[in-house]
C-alpha cells in the first residue's frame, strides 16, 4: 500500500476461508437445561468481543465499559427447530 492505493484492499488485514473443525462435547440428541448456541432465538447474544485487541493475559483482569464490547448473536434464516448444525458460517466484519 502506498499513497496511490486508494480503493485497494490490504492483504494483511484479510483472512478468508479459515477452516476450524470442532466436535460437540455433549449428547446432542438430549435436551440441555440451557439453550445451546444453535437453539437460541435470532438476536440473542451468545458471546462478546472487544472493540480493541488485547492479549489474553491482559483481558482476564479488565473491567470493560459497555462501549468497549460488541455482542455477537446468530442470524438464523428459516426454522431450524430440533435440528443440529453440521456446518457454521462465521463472519466478523469490521472497518
């Protein structure tokens, strides 16, 4: 990038098609006392991320102001009642 690179995308701030493989650690066919992330209603926060990067060691003792965190929530399209996801498309967009 240089002073004549208007409109170009830097490659340093890009991560596409990262594949993460996970396993369920509970009996997925049995109802749990609390809704799991794929059972909550659209718009229900399931975790939070900070607006600024931090090292894990530094985050443990921080008390975040509500303006310093973003709530992450699923955006389901359709009715997935009693269904278990086999693939998840997870996107984080920022500017």
